[in-house]
């Protein structure tokens, strides 16, 4: 039997990696069975960092102590789930992607009588509003419906509000221009103190809804699915599961867009897609 480590969980302490992994697995299993949140397929290194951050923030001696607290303290549970929610995003993130979409996908979308887009893992909504702006500039927004989903209800509420920090607008304006923007970016928002509020017309065809990519099924059949910089936090098995969900949710000849560190290549469905445009993670379903 292993000798107990009195400093277990303290910064700088030597940690028994096997015991640590057992505790993290038990914590994630407890979250799944008690709350229905399934993080068991997330990348271990990412989950481990966030678990230890919460252990130290709660001034607890171990991961096991954190498990006990989150199962009996709803506020602590909420804080841990917020730690697990990755909300790094910006408007027109990776401008070359949006430019590729504008040049290669929009002409085909013009031929559709209606357009259904699923933005999965939408976070606080910056990229959702980016797509709404792009579609409006291309004359397609009136016949489009964007379904914006995320596991985190708090970030969905922020996305619905359409309010973003004023200090981010310089970066967002640069991104917009490099993404082929056709107007003055400031036309789309009003500044109010330290924030900006995007025009309500941009959200009139957006449906915000809570959806868990790990446990929930398809919500419709779509012409476009965007899930950018979400699956980098999943292990290989979970990536395959989510990509299969997207395959089943995407209509034939529909488009899927991923983050710049994500790919369809080397997955079980790789031969079902063709790349769209050079050097972008944008694909078309061909079979």
C-alpha cells in the first residue's frame, strides 16, 4: 500500500500520478452520473489543469475533496463547470477562413431557397454575429437561420445580449477587413461606455439553445456546420463521436468548418469530404 502524501494537492508537492488519474476519473464519473455533464472524453491534460485550478481556488487538500464538494455544493459545481468551459473567441477569428467561406461557399448558398447553419460550441457568440454580418452583406441573411448552441448557459446568455468589450473593436475591425468586409465595421454596433451593442437586426434569425455535443443528438439537417476550436479539447474517441454527429446532421453537399488546428483527415469519415479552398479547415460533404 502507498504511503499517504501529506502535501498532496499543494503547489510544488510531488504527486502520485496514478492516484491523481484515479481521482480525476472518479470526479468526472461523478459529474456524469449526478449531473449529466460528460467530460470523460476531454483531453486529459486540459481537464487536469482545470481540476487543479479549482482545487486550489477552493482551498481544498485534494481532488477527492473537490469531488465531495461539487456533489453537495451547487455553487462549487457551477464554478467547476465554468472552468471546464473554454470561451476563447473573437469576431472573424482567423479572417482567412471567413474570406474563404465568402468566396467559395456563399456563391453556392445563393442557389438555396433557405439556409440552415449550425454553429456548435458558439461560446459568447462573436463568430455567430460574424457569420450574420457576412450573410447580411452577401444578401443571404433574410433566408438564413443560424442555430447557435453551447453547453454553458451563462455564455449563451452573453451571446444573446450581443454585447462585447469596446477595447476589442480594433482587433475585430482588422479581422473584419481582412475577411473581406464590405462596409465600415462600426456600422454594425453602437458604443456605450466600455462596451458595444450589436444591432438587434443581426440576431433576428439566430436561435440560441443549450446543447451538449457529448451527450445530445442531432437537432436538424443543415447546409453548413461550424464547430471551430472546440474539438481540440477532446480526445480522439470523442472527436470521432462528434464528427459522426456532424456527418449525420449535414445534408449532402453541405459544408463543415473547423478550427485551424482541427481536421477531417485521418478520421473515419475523411473520404466523405473534399477540401474547400487552399489551407483552410473548410470541407464539403461528398458522400
